[in-house]
């Protein structure tokens, strides 16, 4: 089974959804699964330098107090997954184009999960600006990747266009929120769903009712 996961690393529900998907996969160990993490940007028009967090909160939610009410549900769901989110430590809301470039490159290197975990932790738990190339390079190094190669990749011109194109492609096929999981190009599950939501799809895979057709 092939699962395309459309996600953004500044989306708390994507962090939670990653944990829930992992629990679902652990319960379905007899199903062979390949994951592909795909780019979706919550803020596709974000300036490259990002935006001060308080300014962003005011624009998106009306201010910190309103944002806190919105995040109450997020924090409770995260806690249930063993995740402690330090929302108040986030200094800036970044453009995530470069982070998605790092994810794509790490996938090509063969093991993207440590980079994904590093990005989510850096943003939601450590309050780091993951729009900065220096932070992304450090995350790559901590994940066991060559920091010089990561730095060179991020500095290479032209890579942003691929991420923008993938984001637009996702929107064209009807994805307007993340996380979104597409199973063998046939079944889409939107949102950070509990593991039992995925169970019927895995059952269909075991029964041979799915035919592989990965999202393009």
C-alpha cells in the first residue's frame, strides 16, 4: 500500500496526525506500507522571511486570546498523543517552502522520518524559526544527514518552484486542509483521525480490494 501524506510542518494537527498514523500502522503490521510526504503550505503567500508570530496571530485569529481558545483543543489532542506543544515559544510563523525542500531532499536520501520529527519538534516544542536555512541545516545534521550537502541544496536556485507546484497540484485535486492521507490514489482521509478510522482501508488492502495508483 502507498500512502501520500499531504502535510505542513507548521500545522499542529499534522504533528498529531503523524502520531496517530504511526499508531494505526503499528496495529496493521501485516500490511506493507510505503509513505510519501507531500508538500502543502498553510500560508502559500507567506513572505520568504516569515512573519512575527504576534502579527500573524492577530491577522489569522484576531489576537493572542482568541488564538489561545482555538489552540485549547489542539493542546488537549497533542497531550493525548504524548506531545507537549510549547505554542507560546514560537517566535515567527515561517514560510515553509525551504522546510518542504528539506523534506523532499531527505526522502531522496532514504530516511525522511528523523527530519520530519526534527522539524515538528523544532517548531512546536523548541520555538525555533524553521524558515531559516541555518536551523534547517542543523535539523538535517541532527537527523544524520550531511549538513554541507543540506546547506548547498537549500542554496540551490530553482527548488522553490517544485514545492509551489506540488502545493498547487494538491489544491487542484481538492485538498484544502491538512493532514490529508491518500491511500493508493483511491481513498482520501482528511484530518488528524484516530487509528480506527484507517482500519477499514487496511482491511480492504488485505482483502486485495485496493489497486495501487499513487497520487501524481
